[in-house]
C-alpha cells in the first residue's frame, strides 16, 4: 500500500511539476525554456544563470542539510520530526533568498521557475505530518531541485575559478 502511494505521488509530481517539458503546441516549435538545449542541437556548453552570494549561501545551506541525510532519505529511515527539521532549514533558506537576493530579472525568473517553485512545494510536503511517504517524496523533490540548481546556475561568483 505504501509503495503504491509513493509511486502514485512520484508520478503525480513528475507530471504536475514540469509543465514546461510538455510537447509544444506546434511540432516545429520548441517550448520557451531558457538554457535548455534541444536534443538535435549541437553539443555546446549551456550558459548557466548568474547567482549572488545570498542565493549561493542559502542553496549551500539546503544542500549541506540534505546531503547529510541523503542516505537516510533514500533508505526510508527518517521519522516525521526529522523531515520537519529539514523542511525548516529549506523554508528558512528560501525566506533568506527571497528577502535578500539581487539578481537580474531573467536570472530571478529562471531561479523561480526551475528551482524555487518545486523547492517550496517539496518543503511544504516535508513539513506536513500527514504521511511519512509524502514527507519522503518531498525530500526527494528537494534533492531534485538541488540537482537542477547545480545544472542551471553558477555556483561561484562569476570571474572566479572554481575550487577543486
């Protein structure tokens, strides 16, 4: 029963959370998603969106908290209160970002569309004490949002070399 609920929830999130991946209205048009390379396009590096210190710090806080519990999340070993503690970190970090970030309009829009919408929804799911399976799906959603953030946004201040 729990496995069926988890599968249904994942399928729902996959279909409801990504409307920009839907097929375009006309077969010869691409959806208007910035920084996404079409499958038939030449393999050139995709430009990452600019970030600021507020965004990098907040996303780093979320990343550190989630990675410290990632194995427990994946192996379904967390209790309701532990998911709620992670949700508090996610929600606090999102609040700091919204209050203090200074990004160009296009980068802010991209951050909201690609990362924040699902991150907020996933944090809400983790905070809800209704069902442990829903909290776990929320945590997996946060991990997915972190992956998307890493794919689409600069992790260091532009012009600085990345540390190895």
